[in-house]
């Protein structure tokens, strides 16, 4: 039988109509939508969209937080053979223009007034955009823009259309094929315009099922949907696997209530990028530093045991009876309550991906009994390429190729993937498709890496970013900027880092401090500050960051291939890198080229030996206004180590890192 998402919906509605499908928190109360009610809603919306003119092959933009009615709209579009195109809800209005124009979008569903305002703002640049519907009516009562209506009005129109055409929707769903386009996701666009990645029902369903079989997922799972729908990772976990497995997806009330909602739901299957796990741990450590001496001492004593014993228990390795008993006592007193505080008391499988996760952070969660693992994939591969088996989770790999995946390395070390989950192509961009997809079905990931002796994949960096130093003592040495940046971000007080060095004698870096972590550190050290720029410029903070960079340098020196990538000079930026300022993508990836162009004067200062540099920067605020921030930034030197430095150097550096963490 042809597999499509609407067919999966109807199967659940027919076989288990009253089982919960979606929950949404409204005004502090969780509201449940079962499969039968969801199918009825989708039917009304699909008839309404058909009455408005949406048909097979056309695109429907969907913009907003995770909301049941937005999920229903995507299913309604797919029921008609149309293609949902989720867009990032935190994008500024102008970022909508290219996707709307490129995909020739005439129909859009938005969550609320904020998103409708952005669509109305760009409408003059997108003349095809004729029909707009909103979910939340607050603030929109007096709007009278042409083609604007509520989803309630769309459902009413759908009920009328269904009476006029009783067999219409069943025939449309029956006409759907596995090879039909199911969705289009726009890449984050680190360089140039984003590209529309076209996926079929077959590619998304195949990878969703492969991942479910790998982790033995079933209908009893609970998932919290809080990441952007426009990101394929969220779509796979909370849409594709939701429909193929039939588990429950829970939608938080708002981004501000996610941590509270996480504790209330207690998900069994959880996904988050490293920055979320870092934020959760930072909040715990900040609270622990404010605790009494007895409680703080007990916590650190138990955590010392957990770091030594916990990962071994998670991996099924032998542990002495004495340590097992002590760990069980620690679980009763510390680890269990801590998992409950974090919202992970019921987590059976937790994944992280998107960026490298610090080994200390990774071990912390596994030490307290959270089955945290890593995966590897991309928008073009429908996420699931490599996953870590339960007893083989390691901080320095991203897992083994799963069912249906083949991996090989090109002569340059680039990772090539062949899988049933590969994109059909980039929308209206055959040259870009040909660049990444070979005639015999191999996808060029753009990542450099290798398979280790155990069959686990290790990622070094983006292949195009791997460069060489030129001149000086490290002439010809490999420079892997992302690898260096990730190691810098493992230090708890560094939020973002951008490293430079290709074609130069040495490596220099821009640093963003973690405002929450450094702010708390400053308070504990009685260091007053007036805001981010003031805190970032404090000599004490610069010394703190230098310590972290020198720890990373000591680690890099251990590997003779990467010893030349040690950071010799750095500065702490006067502002946080921001997607609204074009410095990060919406998935928080560094736009390296844009940053290099914008801060060229700072790069020149780093490499010319200056001790400081004045900079004035244009910034965009959340309400659309612009302003300027300026500062005289100090440039600092960092100690470097000879390649293959002694174990004593590394032991001291790692001890300092643990103290900082």
C-alpha cells in the first residue's frame, strides 16, 4: 500500500480513535485532541483549503510555534496533494520574502498577529500571496486585509464544501502516492539564499520508521514539541515519527513555559541541541552554588561517584557491588530528584545533534541516568543517517550508520551518504542539486570525517572550511575552525566562538560570553556590571576566558595534526552574535563569511599585533528598530603549547576545566 502521512492519520483514527494524538497547554491547562477529533479537523481544513483553491503540487506556508491546528493544516495540505512549507517563526519579515517568492506561495497559515503582521509587511513583494489564515485571533479583530481570515472561518467553509462534494477528500487522499512531494524545508543559508529541500512521503516516512525501529519506539511515547517546525529535526521527531508511531506530541503554552511544561509532561523520547542541554545544566549549577554548604557538599560528592560509575552502568559495563549500592543511594538522594527537576525522570531515549556536545556535558547527563545519545544527519538526509546504540554512546562520535544507509569517504575525506531518505532535489535549482547529488545516488554532505575501527562516524569539520596555516612555526598545519570553535564552546563561560586562521600564520578568535553563566560568576565574585558590553570588557572576565582558551589549547596540542589550531590571540565581542543581525542562521550556525566581512577591522587588529580596537556596529532590535553600539575592545594573548605536550599539562588543564564547570 502507498504510504502517505494522511493515510497514517486515517489509520490511527480508524484503529484507535480515542487515543490521545496531541496535547496543547492553554491558560495553564493541558487540552487533549484524540485521533478521531484530529482527523475530523483535518477533513474540515482540507475541504476549506480546496474551496480556496489550494490543489495538488501547490505550496502552503505554515508559520508559528508548535500548535495542533498548524499540524492539522499541514496534514490537510498533504491530503490534497499540496506541499506544506514551514518557515521559521522567529525570522524577521524580510527573511520571508525569498522563500515565498521562490516557492510561488499563494496560501499561508500563521499562528498569530505577529506572524500575520510580517506577512502583510512583505505582501507587496510577494504578489502571489493572496490567502492568509490565522490560528490565534487576539489583536486581529479589526484587521480587514484582503484574503485574511481565521482558521475557524476556514473550517466553516470546509464543512460547507464537504456537503457540496461528499466524496472529494477521500478521492484526493486515495490519489496520493509515496513518491509525491510531502514537504519542503528551507536550509538555514549560511551562505547566500536558503535552498528549498524537497522531500517525498517515502523519504520522510522511511527515515522515521528506521529511527523508530532503532530505538524501539511505540505508541506509548510522550514527546514535547518546542523547537521550530521549520527545522527538519523537529519535523521528524514531532510529525513524521509521530504519525508513523502514533505516540503523543505535547505542545507547550509558550517558549517561556517550556521548562515548566517539560517537567509536567515528563517526555519519554526527547531531542534537544547541545545549547539546550547546556542551558539546563547551567541553571542547575547556578542554583547549586546558591545552596547551603551541606547540600552543596553532598551534591559534589555524589556527582564525583556518578561521573565514575554512572556512564559504565548506562553502557552495561561491570561495576562493583559496593559502587552499585552507593550509586543507588545517590540516585535516591541526588540523581533522581535532579532528573525530576530537569524534566527527565521518564526519558528512555534522548538525542542531541546539530553541533558537537562537550564531553563533560555529555558524561554529566549519562552519569545521572539520562540515556543521552548523539545522531548525525541533515535536512537533505531526512535527519537519520547515524545513531548511537544504547550501550555505545560516546562524546567523540555520532554513531553508526543505521538501516538503509551507506557511507563512504571521498578522496578529500568528505563524507558521502546513500540512503532512502535523501532529498528529491533543491526546488527550482538543478545546478545546486547536481553539486550535491550524484547520478548513482550519493549525497555529498560537505562534512569531513572518518569511520573509526568500531564503525562509528567521527566528524572533524565542514570540508570547505578545513584549511591550512601559512608561514610561521605551524606552516602547512591543518586548521579546522568548527572543531576549534566547538571545543571553545565546551567551556561553560563561552557561548559562541568564531576562529580565523586559513592562509595565516596563527589562529585568532572572536568570543561571545555566556551572559547567564558569566553574570552569575561575576555576582559570586562581587563584580558589578551594567550589561553585556560592560561585563564582557571586564579584565577579570577576560582573564576567565583566557583560562578557558588555554585549556582548549592544551587539548589541541595533544593531537599533532591539530596542534597548529591553538588560539594565540582573541577578543571578546561587545555584542552577542545574532540571527537578526545576519551573524547567525535561525538554527544558530555561524555565518562565517558575513562575520568576517562585518568585523574585518577587528580581524586586522588581531593579526597586526594591536592591543585594542574601536568598533561601532549597527544592530537590529526585536521590534524592528535599529541602533548602534560601540566599544573599544581589548585584544588578549593566550598561551600555546608545543605539539604533543606532556600529560601533566593536559591533566592540569582538564582539572581547571572541571573546576570551572
